[in-house]
C-alpha cells in the first residue's frame, strides 16, 4: 500500500513540476502512469504530434484547453491521454461514477474515439461506454451508472440526462468537446448547452476543433474557464 501511495505522489509531483516550455516530444518523457505508458507503447505511439505536445502538458496540469488543429493532426490522443491520467491520479474507481464525458458530433466519430480509448486505455481499470443510440434507451441506461468514461453524441446524452433518473454526473471531473466546429455546424448548440447545465461547474473542460470559428468561441465562452488557446497552424 505504501508503495502505491508513493507512486501517486511521485507522479503528481512530476506533473506539477513538468516544464511547459520544455516542448516534450516523446511520450516516455512525460509524467504518465504505467498503464497509460504501456497502452501507448502497445499501440506504437512514441512521438507526440505538434498539437499533442502543446495540449497534453497543459491538460495534465488541469488547465482548460481550446485546441485547434487540422484533421489528421492527432487531436484524439490530446484529450484521451489527459482523461486517463487525470482520473488515474485522482485514484478514480468504479465507485466514483462518471469522471469524464467526451462529446462527439456523430456516431461514427464517437466510435473512433472509443476505439482509441480502448486501445490506449487497455491497461487501466476504468469502465468506459458509448452513448450514441442504436440500442434501446433502457439497455444503455442499465450500463450508464457503472461507467467512469463516456463517449457520446449530444442528442442521445441529453435524452439520458432528462430521462434516466439514477444517472449521476455530480462527480464529473472532465468534459471534452471534440470537433466543436462540427457540433455547432450540425445545430447541437442547444443540446450541448443543456448538457453543460447538468454538469458540475467545477471541472476541467477541453474543446477541440479543426478550425477556429466564431461559433466555436461562442461555445468556448459558455463552457471554458480561463482557457489556454492551443493552435497548430500549417507551415506557410
Ligand atoms: P484528428 O482528430 O486531429 O483528425 P486523429 O486523432 O484522428 O486526428 O489522428 C489521426 C491519425 O494519426 C490516426 O491514425 C492516429 O492513429 C495517428 N496518430 C495520432 N497521434 C499519433 C502519434 N503521436 N504518433 C503516431 N501516429 C499518431
Ligand atoms: Mg478527430
């Protein structure tokens, strides 16, 4: 037991001392838990992409993030790694309920995120689920209460928040909005606003998009606190 406590404390200290100017390029140089390091290794992720080396250190330190980088630049790991790590350092267990909610505009993208989460998170003990419809509300509902990390689409998530009485979000630590520009383009602003209304105010929020549009900053203003703006621009 003593050993476990030391491990968490050492990791926490390393995150606090992590130099944001260091421009870390290797996952092995980041203060990450054994389960995440092994998951990254097993998935053959070694070097961070630009958006990852900008966003992950800040996110590990608990900062709110507004991230923009084009499609294919590796935004998924930019939030998956901090979600796993920040819950791990919080010693999150099944009993703590929902710790992180990841919102995606489409079912297909949600499934892709879920697959990355399963791959990289395979050595963690968190429970993770998809809430994207396609199954009966009842079936989804039964599994919801046991989940630590959920990947969802806005409409379906809101349906559960409105209708699933026992669905607890009071402990939630992290909210991620992926493809925030598409979430807005597809007309989900009202649903996302309503979801955010249900969530605790004290939380970490990360918002990622392929573009920096006015619409995204509207969403950001509503959900982020003193965010770090992280953008990767294409070389001219
Ligand atoms: P985005 O969400 O920005 O469009 P993704 O997160 O879907 O980008 O990543 C795009 C591709 O790059 C995926 O195939 C993913 O596996 C790969 N990728 C992401 N990060 C890394 C990395 N650090 N090293 C190698 N490949 C990566
Ligand atoms: Mg993506």
